[in-house]
């Protein structure tokens, strides 16, 4: 089927025309009275939500429950998925196309919540920031490394308040582990393990050959956004897209921002310099391994190497495991004591001891567990009221205060490098499926090697073929706009 083109002006033209319209508006809207990204302290935040079903619904509800935000606009390509939120916020005007909403309504709201499939995060976020809107973006921040770098830079350029939706960054646990580490309780950390029982959706499978009729409630072409055009198939929307590289980022994208945030904040990690990965295999016959390069693998073990930081004495090795794979239980844990929270967890190994936590950095514990009853370390870092749930109110209050006025748990300057690390891990995973033909045989040169990363150039230096995934090509008619 011939690829469909998006019937829209270029993103640059859209932003330019919107900016002109804003300048021509004679009654200056309240959200620009103090300059771009500023709100009068007495005002409530007016939020526009892009993605109103699923996680978008819970995000929007959490902003409203902060008591300082009103939901002014809702946008979703799936009217059925958005129906409950539309009912809950009857005064909010509804749109299907986020571009139309931004163009027509940008004078009437202050901030945008983006809770859409991974492949559309960056484009919506950039467009909102260019209009001076504060942004809250679901994790992972972006779909590829180039997008993450550009959003990190754009947040500084446009001076808007930013937050990624890894709410565990606001939990007390992350701060408590920082205090324990800074107090020297476990010595110098050199190795970290993070693991998850995800995926809880199909992965390591072929794309369905069964075309289906597009539901009347879904604008399929708009859902695809910048991704290559494909015919609609069942059981992709609204959840299982996570296991397909065109739209999602696998278990790493879904849970990595929750489980690896603590090592970043505790150890001061930023950009990795090397990565290697092994992945689970699916066999479709005797000694015949399946080849499904469009789908994330059923499981993986990734090893990332981070340079020395001001908080470590040397390099840090971070192991990521998904698909139910877990590291060996620490010898300090007794036989019936739970490792992490059972299905997920993070383990820090230091020169003097170990500590672990559950999902969202919850329930931090020193090992062996008997040590925890005698811990006496002074509180050093201010807690976020409400912990993980307070992540939303923290952003709302920071938006009302204005750019640079309040501390946030996961602004893009933190969320961008964290997202890049996860996506770099995915480079190694995808490298396992890159094929070459040599002497009439198919070989896989990306397996069983370590990828070396040039952070300034944003490229792998020893296996060029994997660099095609650093910056993904958009469908004709779509552009990041920066």
C-alpha cells in the first residue's frame, strides 16, 4: 500500500504562524504577562492534555487533584479511549489533532501534558515548548537518542518548566539512599543491578499478517504520527505498541526510568561510554532461531559502563535485566527474604556494603536487613510532599512559580541523560538483529561485541550500522522542528 502523507504544513511554518498570531493578540494573555514561561503566583495552572486515556487519564487527574490546576483542553486520537476523561472534565474542549489544538488554543493554556506512545513524545513536546508552554512528558522522554539530546537543549533555550513522568524520582527512597551513600554507609559503589518482570505485553513475535478494519473511534493515520505507514492490525492499540520498535522502546523504556533513576541521582551518573547486550531467543523450529527485527526481544541483559563521577572513585558498571531475568541473590539476603519487590528492583554494590530498593525507589534497605533498625543518618535532602504522587503537584507548583524558581525531581536536564542511557542500551539490543551476508552466509556482527560511544558526536565508533537507530527517520510530512 502506498505510504500516506500527513496533510499539514511543515512544523516550522506552524510554529511561525502560531507565534505571529500570539504577537497579534491585543489582549495580552495572563500566561505571558511576566515573559515566556511565567505565571502570576496567584494564578492556577491551565493544562492541556495530549493523550487523555490510559496513563494520560491518570496524569490529568493527578494534576487536577493538586488543587492548583484546571484542565482546559483534552486531545486524543481515540475518542473511545478518551471518553471517561472527557466526561470527568466536561468544561475541557476536546481535539483529536494536537497540532490543531496548539494552533487554535495556545493563548488559552499554560502547560501541556504529553502521554502518548513513545514515538510521538518529542514532536509534541518541542512544539509546545516553542510556544512557551511548560511540559510534563511521560517516560521515556523520547523514542531515540537524538530527540532526547534536542529536548534537553530545548528546555534551556525556551526556559520552560519541564518534568518527566518517572514519579519515583520524587519518592523519599531516592533521597534516603543518597543520604546513606553520602554518609559512606556502603563505601564506593562500582556495580549496580536493575531488573524488571516486564514485558507484560507480547515481544519477540512477527508482525501480524492479519489486517483489520480501523475502529471508527480511532484516527489511525494520526496515531502513527511520524512512524512509517502500516496497515492497522488488532491488539496493537492501545497497549501492545510498547513491544514494537517503530512505536515503543520495550521493557527498558517502560521501566528503566523508574529503576535506573536512583543510580543516576545517588551516584551522579550522566552519559555512558560503552554498552553490550545479550537477548533472549525465540525458536520457531528445531535449531531454527526466529528473526523478528521489528519487535523487541522477549528478554535481555544489558551492561552499561559509566565514567567516573565526582561521587565515585572509578567507573560504574550498571546491569539491566528484563523478561523476568534477575541477578544472583546477594549473600546478605536470607533464603526467604524478598529480593527487590519480587519482580523489580535495584541493587547497589559498594566496597563496604550493599543497599537495594523496589520499583520507584520505594522501600530502600541496607543489606543485611537487620542493619536497618539501627540506621542513624541525618536528613540532608528535602522530601517532596506526597512522595511519588507528589511528583505531579511539584510540577504544577513549579510552573506557577515560573522557570528556575523551584526545584524539580526530573527536569529534562536530568531526564534527558537518563533517557539517553536507556536508549543507548536499546542500541545494543537492536544491534543483535543487524544482518550481513558474507560468503553466502548470513552473519550477525552486532552480537557478542561491546559498542563504544562517542557522546559528543552521538555515535557508536566501532559498529557504524547501529547508528541508524540514533536518529530515526520520520515519515514524510513530519519534522521535529529544531
